[in-house]
């Protein structure tokens, strides 16, 4: 079953996918979305684990250009939970009629470019559904390929086990159960603090402490809105514009301080840290000193502040040393700092144990529990793998993508990911991706980055339509230049020594390389605008 030729096929119905769908439709392009899930929402469709909520606050974390959506949508929480986010996506659907152009439960498996037609042929897992498309736009997100470590014996486990990224739709009743959680990233932190008070016994397997900071979550009643200085809707358009002038598009009315770390007194710095600590949210830490990510001394000071605050919340000396060690496990912020509400207090409960898998590695999953070197088998009823994703590149590389010469993107990127402007790759015409490799992705607000990149591609498609052009392809030299700039930014920061998904270090065997652009949103916009103003310099359009 093959559809007519589409102007564009979009893969994925999260923020980026629905923004470009709606924008292209308004310009009379013939466009569809293929989506693996059974509903809108992208990452929020799949991440249904207990306590799932976003770490970016209202009103930042939403589509900004679709006034039809935000104008009459009321967020109820400062940091919206998964249900609230799904309510937003359903509201968006009602307003924009998105679903009529979305094929759900449709996973794109293959895409092959035909040089003579100048079109992509796309195959799916859905009863042979396939299509030709002039442009292929991957909105697969940075965390769609789940990672479960290949522990021995996993198939022999007689209880239930789940990955955080594909939690059962109807939930899992963990009341009174013995549960193991492996992993303490953003997903693990949220799961642990949510289920700790419910379960009979919880054993947490930690490899690296998460340097988590308080969320200061609240419901948005009128009183709280005034307390937290929530902006009036009349200011939304201005706020959305201002966001694009800040490093990560993650904070309202703030950015990195003008004043340098070394030009501030220790008292001034302490006062700023305390203010941000009490305000909540990690995004605001991108509003202190740029030097935190470049100067070890600045980073050490922030770590010490974090450590002192956090250690004071923990009662058990052994857990305190594991969760908030005096010596930093890595430079603060070089691995995603997560937000928490009661994560540390949960470890003060008698029913919660913490195992350091660096000292006592997991040997196997036994039929009745998790076996580690020192503890032997800890018996559990349920195991939760909060072990993350083959991030940033995984969603793209999951699809068998081949260019007109038969070269796969997997082969092209074997010795290093190579993109131009973090949204296209030489040798692969009419193919784009958003919120993926070599863009500001991990250091930015998803809806903003997806919108900026989407608008760039929409303008390019309009130009091509007006000029009767049919193919656009990044030039290898332009790509080399982008990768060089990206690497210079990365290797001049404190990020490289830290094992994180920011550089592929969380997946055994994955090439360690900078996967995100650390130049900030304003510089990224400048690069895109500069390219467009110079007639899409770095692309060949034919
Ligand atoms: O995944 P992660 P995540 N043995 O990769 C551990 C976004 N997100 O799903 O740190 C033992 O961060 C691993 O240990 P280590 C957000 O951007 C956002 O939590 O590698 N442990 C780590 O503790 C986030 O950063 C939100 O040493 C093993 C954990 O598993 C990104 O998604 C919520 C192991 C994986 O953590 C990914 O977050 C959720 C092994 N073999 C996600 N392998 C919000 O906005 C891995 N680990 C709130």
C-alpha cells in the first residue's frame, strides 16, 4: 500500500513533528506524519513511568508559534507532569486537527533515496504501508532508542521487568512489592522518589551519583503564580521571542550573568547560588557564570555548594557518601543534572537500600532477583531498568537510511557523526532531522530548537518550490567546517572527561564524540540565518 507522492514525510509526532506538520500544511504542502506510538506526544507518549514530568517549566515548554494552542490552554503545574503534557497534546490536536494527517502505530523501518526521481521511498512496519516523499524529515527525538544493558539471565527472571521508556499504558501497581531500580538518571530519580514511599522494599543500583537539584514544584493557583512571578499570558509572545536570545532557551528574563565568575566576590556568588537553589530548576544555573562550564575552580565552587546542601538532607553516612560524595564524581553540570522533589529524603527511609555497582557490579539477573558481587542475590518482584537511551543519534540510526548510491547513514557515520548545521548530512539530499545530533539539543529547550530548525527547513522548501528546484544537499566542506567548530567548542569546555550520553559514552562500543552543539541558541540561530541570507551557503540546490 503506497500513498501518493508527498511533499514531505515527517517521522514522529512530538513537538518538532507537529510544528512542522502544521506549518507546512498552512503553506499548502502535501504532508503526513508516520508515528510509532498510538497517540501524539513523542517522548511523552512512551515515558509513562511513575512520576514522569518535565524538567522545564511553564510557560517555556510548549510550542511558541501556534498561538491557537497556547492562547486557551491553562497549565496547572509549574513543571508539568506526563498527564498534563498529554492533555496539552490532545488540546493541540483539537485545535489544529493534527491526527487526520498522522498514521499512528507506524514505525518507519527503511528509507532509500532515488537519484533519478529525487525522492525518498519510505517503508514502514504497518501492514506494508509505504510512500514516496520529496523531503524526509526525522523528528524522532534524542531519546527514542531505549537501552537495556545485556545482563546475563534477564530472560530467566520470573517477576516483572520494565524499561522506564516503555512503561505499560495502564500502569503497574507496585504497592507492597519488592522493587529494584537500576539507574539514577533523570528517569531513575523521578521513579525512585515516586515509588519509594509506596513499595514494600526498594533497592537502588547506582553507578554514578546524580547531582540532582530541587525542582520546587508547585500547582499554579493564583497565589502561587504571584509567588513564583509567573508571567501573564499577555507576555507570552514576548517571552518566546526573548527565549531565543538566551543560551538554552530555558529561562525567562535571564541568561548567563554579564559579570564574570572571577569579577564577583565569593559573597555575591554565594548569594546567587542560594537564590537559584531556592527558586528551583536547573535551567537557572545556566544563568549564573559561563565559567562554570569552562573553569575548574568555578565548577568546584558550585559542586561544593551543591554537596553541602545535599549532604545535610541525608541521615545515613554511607548513603550520604554515595549520593553526595565530598569529591565530585565529575564536573557539575557536565552530565544532565536532574530535578528532584524528595529524592534524597527517600533514601532516609528504612525500606530503601542503595548499592554502588562500581564497588559491587551486577553479575546477573537471577530468576528471583538481582545478583551483585558483594550482596549476592537481592530478591525482588519487579525490576525497573532506568538505564537510558542510545541518545541523540539512536533515533536516526534505528532507521535503515540509504542514499542514491546505496551508502547507509550508519556506514557514513561509522567513524564519526558528520552533519551540516546539525540538521542535514552531505550525500543525503532532501533529508533533515530536528533536535538530534550536532544541534543545541541537550542544552536547549526542545520545542524551541525544533521550531527554529523546522522554520529553517520550511523556508528552504518554499524557496525550492518557488524556484522549481527538486534537491538540496549539504556540501562536504561546509559539513567539515560545522563539525570542526562544534569540536572546538566542546574540547574547550569541562565536558569531555565526563562519561555521559552527551558524547555517546553511556552505550558500550559507541564512538565517544561530541553529539551536541555547545554554542548556544543565539549562535545557532546566527549560523542558520547566515546560511539562508547567503542563498543557503553550504548547500547545493538543484
Ligand atoms: O537515562 P540516563 P534517563 N549498570 O542515561 C545507569 C531526558 N529525560 O532515561 O550514569 C548500571 O540519564 C546510568 O549510570 P551512569 C533527560 O535529558 C528527561 O534517566 O551511566 N547502571 C544512569 O544512572 C535525560 O538526561 C526527563 O554511570 C547503568 C542511568 O542508568 C535523558 O532523557 C525525564 C548501566 C541512565 O540514565 C535520559 O535520562 C527523563 C549498567 N550497565 C528523561 N547502564 C525530564 O525532563 C546505564 N546505567 C524530567
